[in-house]
């Protein structure tokens, strides 16, 4: 698997942990080991710009996903897309949720991957499925 991590946020990130999580999540979702995913960490200013440009919403958000290719056949190796995370937003959310920033970043990374794979949370049923899956992946990865 090719997991390309870039940290432009100015905040230290446990890149080896994010790499491990993404490899686990790609395997969990039964994707080809040669698939490529890009994960970039940005500061709030850059996230605010991206959020406005792509979602037409003001202010920073926690995670954005930009899908590129989906496997057309089972086992096909493709470039899945980009996941952009704002670690300072994640840290604020983690504090409110009562867990670590690392756990929040893990949830956001998997959340971004699931969006790339076509999952959504536009309605309550979709949200229930997507959030349960992201929690399951993160929980199983943390217990490995």
C-alpha cells in the first residue's frame, strides 16, 4: 500500500500511527495492497480556504476528502484520493468528546477514507452505518 503522508500543519503528528491505521483500514475494506491514498495535515487557515473553496462553507472543518478513483473491479489498484485533516480542529473536538487528539485524528482519517469509498452521512440511516463502521475500524486497529 502506498500511503503518502504530508504534515503542513505545524503540529507534531504521529505519522507512523496514521500510516499504520490507514494500512489497516485499506486492508479492512478489502482494497488492493497497491492502492494509493494521500493524507495531508494542514493548519486552520489552509483548511478554512479549502472548506470555502470546495464546500462553500465558512470557517475551518475537521476533515475533507477528495476522491479520485474507485476500483472498477475487485482487487484493482488505483489512486483513491486525498484526505485533508486539520489537527487543531481535531484537538478541540477531542477535548469536547473526552478522548485523545490521536483518537480523534484516527476517526477523522477513517471518516475521510470512507467518504472516498462512497460512504456518506446525509441522512440518519447512512450516518448510523458510516459512523459505526469508522468506530469499528478504529477500535479494532487500536486493539491490534
